[in-house]
C-alpha cells in the first residue's frame, strides 16, 4: 500500500521504473525468475488436483494430461502460464450460471450476479479510490489480490472457492460501492448539464 501510494503520486517515475524492470526482465532476469517460480506453481497445481478430487462439483484449470496421470513435475513454463490464467479466470467467474448442477448452486445464482456487478464497478471504484485516498485503495487492493491469487491457484471445487472467495469480498465491495457512487454522480451531473438552460 505504501509503495502503491508512492507510485500513484509519482506517475512519471513509476512509468520509468516499470520500463527499467521490463528491460531487466527481458535481458535475462526472466529465466531466473521462471525457474524459481515453477516449483511453487507445481505445488499449487498439486493442491488444485487434490481439490478437484474432493466430493462435490469440481472444475479443471490444468492441461488435461495432468488429470490423466502425467506427473506435475513435468509441467513446462507455458503449461504453468495457462494454469495461472485459467485459475484466475475461474476464480472470478465460477460458477457460471449454466454450470449449476444442484439446487444449492441455483440458490447461489443471485449472489453470483451481485459478484459480477461488484467486479464491473471495481474499475471506476479503483479510479475514484486512488483519487480520494490512494493508501486505503492500495491496501484494499493488496488484500484482494494477495488473497485472490492464493485462493485461485489452490482451488478446484466450486463450493469451496465460493466460500473462501467471500474472504476478499469486503475489500472488493468497498471499492465497488465507491465505483457505484462515482458512476451515479457522473450520470446525475450529465443529466443536470443536459437539462440546464
């Protein structure tokens, strides 16, 4: 939160540092990071597979060969990248309304629709939050991103991911509420301007 606040107030410096880090990454740091990160992703994939095999409605985010018995330590960097992307997307969208398999999942549909709405309002909420209180906005984002990342990479069961995802909902909803207020205020201002003499 402190670093994000500092960079928010110094956008030109933040852009210069982002370019510098990108150049360093492309100049050779990428391989070092990849081979330190890959074992951690293999560990997360192992937990994910365990969750897929638990009782209930599961979802898969790894390449199919790993569910068919191929050892996880043969995972390549592109496969791990696909795993991360699919896991993050699944964390956000699971369960899709058409995936409901039981009455209890149908009962979750209104909550899921509110979750999607909160995510839509998150973007204007972050923008407004950074303008009003950058530190608090970065703090809430940090909690949401860190918690969401851990949950996403280790989950594989719909019921479990929905329950555990609720641990970051207060941070998302707080920013989304700010986004809703800013959207309504902008719409009201536009309506007043349109009807002004």
